[in-house]
C-alpha cells in the first residue's frame, strides 16, 4: 500500500490556516499556495536520485552531486492544479510539465476529461500529479490512470488538503502511488466538498466567484 504523508511543519500549517480563511483574497491565496507547494516539494522529492559530475571551483577540480531535472515531470490537474506548479518549478526549473483537464460532473461527482497533454517517455520520469484538493479521489485516480496509460510508472500525488474518502479511493485504485498532503480534513459533505476545507480552490485562486 502507498504511503500517505501529512505535513506537520509549522510554516506549512500556519499558511494553510490563512489560506482556509474565507476572508483571504485570491491574490494572497495564490501567493500562499505557491509558497506551500514549494515547502512541500522538499519532502515530495526528498529521495531523488543524485548523479556525480566533475566541475572546477575557483580553487580546484572537484566532484559534485546533481539532479537530472528533465527526468522529473509535473502534471497539474486543470485548473486548480496550476496553483501548485510554480512553487515546484521554483526548485526544479528544468522539469517537464504536462497538463490534464478534468472537471467534476455536478450530478454524478464523477471526473470528466476534456484535455490531456503530457511529455513523451514518462516511463523514465518521476511524475508528480498536482491538485490542491483530494476530495472524492475520482479526479486524482483518473489522472493517475491517464498517466499510466501513457507509460508513467513512478507517480506521486501532491495536494493541499485531503479527505479520508479521497485517500481511500486513491489507495484502492493506485496502491503504488504515494500521497502527500499539507492537511488531512474530517470528511466530505453531501455535495462532496471537503470539511472544513477551504471551498472551491479554483474559484479562490482566480476570483471566479
């Protein structure tokens, strides 16, 4: 079974508290999500493989360790996942980026795909799916399956807030995919929104409501 990591770092918890507040405007919401994503990236990518290369310092020749950045692929789920992308890219600027467009049917709550564009050769990459909310788990599980269908083998899922129901669905559908979340909330309400949650992440990112 995949591991689930819930971040307890004080900086992350502090910023999550601000981002939950309904009085937080979309400009600050975007900035905080960017910052939280960058802080989360340290643990999401803690075990990246390192390669040795020889360089010259101003003093002498030496061996240093480096990351093969192009073997990392970030895949935000549109549209809210875009809010987590820049924070990750700030640390790994040469990573590749794919996009999956999904929306949740308002009646069935099932994911509907409308766009998918990802880099080639995903089987050689660490692929990190980005979505602020892991609610029902349907969109996340569907996105991971789309990536597996296109060759991805090493996949991780990073989100801001997760519900127990979403984690359960993800682990049943993809027991090989580790889940990283800044917070684990209580449950879903009758409309499949996370409680206490923060509302609709996409709307709050872009001020569309």
